[in-house]
């Protein structure tokens, strides 16, 4: 019998969004809520080489950063950008999305981000994001 776990992500101003995980026959589906972009002054991010995989348990929330990318905010306060391949259609990720994996890791070149409306986009690569320092 599948077990459904509700995980609460810590967010500013006491706002909580829940991730939900469903595991069945060694396959995990994670529902990821999407946080709206902040209205105040946006931070500029520099992209660095990212990991080939990230553990599902590290993902706390996500933010849309463009039509062909999603930023994952991780529990260790790191931010990782998932870039989709060029064949990715313009999907509606605003209502959240699903991640599906068999080994509890989300890997570039293998896994996809699935829209709640049914489409999916394969993750081409991950980029580690660091805040730009303006001097």
C-alpha cells in the first residue's frame, strides 16, 4: 500500500508550502509546489557548474526562472537551476509539477519535470547558482 508523506518547507514570513511524496514499487513521485517570484528587488545569480544529480529529499521548493528552466531551492540553502532541453514545449508549471524517479535522485539527462497538465520536459543539465556581488 503506497504511503503519502507530507513534508513542510520552511519559508519566509511563516508561509508553508507542502511537498508530497508517493512511493510505490520502488518508484517515487514528488509533487513540488512553485513559489511565486518575489516582487521586491530581484537578486542576480551567477551560474556555475552544477551536479549531475540532486537528492529528492534535499528539495524544499521551486521557483520559475524562465520558460526553459526551474530553480530548486534546497534544504542546505543552495539554489540549483534545472535547464530543459530545447525540445521542451512551453508548459504551465505555475500550479506546481511532479518529479518521478526510481532511486531518490533527480538526474540531468535522465529525469523529467512533469506538468500537472500532463506534459513533461527532460532536464538537460543542472547549474549551481550563487548570488552576484555588485561592486
